[in-house]
C-alpha cells in the first residue's frame, strides 16, 4: 500500500494529521500488491503500479481512480518516470520490459521496450485470461487441472470443431490461472529502474537485472548498453549535470551498500563516493530544479548533497 503525505501540513492527504490515507490496488492481497507510485503533476494525477502488471491512475484532489491500464505481461511494476515536457509515463518491470504510456494521444495502449517479437509468451497468455474481477480468482487443485486436460480427448471421441475449440480455450484458461495463482510477487526486485535523460528529451535510461545501464531512443527503440564498474550490483540511477558533462548518481551493493556513487556517464568512469549512511542506500535522485542530490537509506535517513561540491 501507499500513503499520500502533505508535507506542508505534516499530515496524510484526506485523513487527520498522523493518520494514514491508504492506497491499495484491488484483488487478493497475496497477489495484488502496490509496488511503485509517482505523481503526474501536469494532470494532477498520481500513478500506482502493482504486482499484476496493472497501472492505476488517480486524481489526488479529490482522490479517486480515473483510469486503469494493463501491461501485456503479468509482472511487478517496479518504477515510474515522468517526462518533463512530453505526456509520457515510463514504467519499469520485473520482466525486464519497459512500458511507455502517452496519456494525451493514446489513452489505453502502450509502447514496449524492447519491442515484442512475433508470437506470444506464456505470460501474455495469462494476461489474456486474467479475470476482471480478481476476487473470483482461486487456486486450482491438481484434480481440477486433470479434468480440464480431458479436453484433449474430445477429438478422439468425435466432437465438433466448435466444441474442441471451446474446450481448448478453457484448458488454456485453466493453465494460465493456475500459473498465476502459484505466482508470488517478487517484492525485492530491482529490475527495470527507469529515468528520463535530463538534457536529451528523446532518451531514457534503464537498469537491467544484471546491473547494466541501457539508454533507449524513445522513437526508434534503439538501445545502447554501458557497464559501470561492478555493474551486477547496480540498482538505481539518476542523471545530473556537473559542469558541462552528464553524470550519474547510483546506489549499488559495493562498500556494503552504504554509499552512493557518482559516475562520468560519457567515459563510463568512476568519479567519487558519497558516504554517510549507516545502512543500505536504497534510492538516489536529482532535484528537478536545484543543484541537489538526494539519497535515501534503510537507516531511516534522507541526505541532501550539493551536486557541485558533493557536500
């Protein structure tokens, strides 16, 4: 679940001060857990992603759901990025796919990075048969699955093509729902962290499960991959400008995970370390208009750093 916090009034949005206003996604809680959220300031919205690959769009004054989107896959939505000048929302996922939603011109469909090849995956079959009302979803016993598979013998018994097709569709539905019911969300996934380039409006970057940094062209879907040191431990990034050059701030598993690191993105070379946290650094970010870097840690603290002096 997520909470809306009013930092001026020091209270939760829509609730008395000190009492949280919860935001949850619909469905069985062992399957449908909210995993990422982001404000879409130009529209007065915020978006919430969950562990079933769904994206919910809410207004926050008043707070209500206004739209619901389904990515092509059953996956955890791990991160959002909002374009500074264009009506684009990026969503990273645990499947490694990145989904782009144009909320002005294409209200219900998405672009996918990398693009799908011909054919459909088993996960997309799950999406096809996912019921609208998840409260009706139940785990299927092995006996029920065995009965569903009896459709395979209909042809031998001389049934019509229509009956065989309907039974085959039901068999695929049973298999997909069983697979879904057995899935347990990966709440620790760091795949798919995404961020728009701060200077090039047609480019965004993502982090793969192997820790590589990939840069993508929005329009051509061309991808370049860069490795930063011991990249298998890289989890979170953001762009910022230092002098006239483009740099990255990252958090990783190096040094016990208690530091943030600065990298020269063009040369792929390490620049310096930001030290001070006593536990894992989980998130890093650049302030959108001020020369401030932000790091957040499992030690319960948030630190602000000058992006020129790094103090």
